[in-house]
C-alpha cells in the first residue's frame, strides 16, 4: 500500500505539471526505477519520496500546478519541496532540484538541464541515463551508491556511457565498482 501511495504521488505531481505545460523531469530513485525496469523489472527498488528537476524560473507555475492537486510548497533545511496539504510530511514530499544548479554548495557538478530528458513508459518525463548517472555519482550518498551498484550489476553503465563522464566521476564509479559491498 505504501508503494502505491508513493506512485500515486509521483503520477499526480507529474500529471499536474504536464497539464499546465511546466517542464520537469523525474530524477532520483524513481528515475533509477524507470531505467532499471527497462532491463529487469524484478531489480527495481522502492523509494519513499519523489524527486523532480525543474527550472527555477518555472517554480511559480509549478507551485500553482501542484497546489491544484493537493500539494503545498515548503522549504525544509534549504531544500525546496512540495508536501501534501492533508499530510505535510517532508519524508513523503516531492523534492525539487533546480536544473543547471548545484544541489549542494560544495559539489563540483551542477544538475543537468531539462534538455536531458526522456519519456518513461508511463508517459512522464524522466532524466536521461547519462545525466542520472552523473547526478548519482555527484551526490555519492549511500543510497546513490546502492543505485549505482544495481546499474553496474545489470550492465547498464556501458563503456561508451562511462567515457562521457568527467574524470572525477569516473574515478568515483571505479571506486564503487572496486567496492561492491
């Protein structure tokens, strides 16, 4: 039931943005799930939140669009997000990353632009695999490394894809590959 609620939240948010012509892309765990499912549906992991990439200039339109389907804009510890009006928990929020901006001040690489989006089978916009890989390597948290290990195990990270990464991110990927646990 919890998985279905998260999926409903994802589809409700993306449908509202689509309806109102607000450019976005699904990123994070749901984007990983989309790409992993294309290779092996049984390898998909669940995630508790929804992460979206937006242009900062589109935030007012996103606020209007998402408020029409039961979300309220908030900022928690510097993280912009939308919480459900009926149950405003940041854990169950729709987290926002701004396209072309660094997620954390110390990070070297900025988030991709929305030009790097594809379509998921469900019809929503999802970040392309190369950009997702770079985002996961840049964030480099435990859950990001777990997602990367899943992609490595499924041979999703091809030599061509890897060669397109900056040297520092290739080094992180090499470290993850060398330390699979």
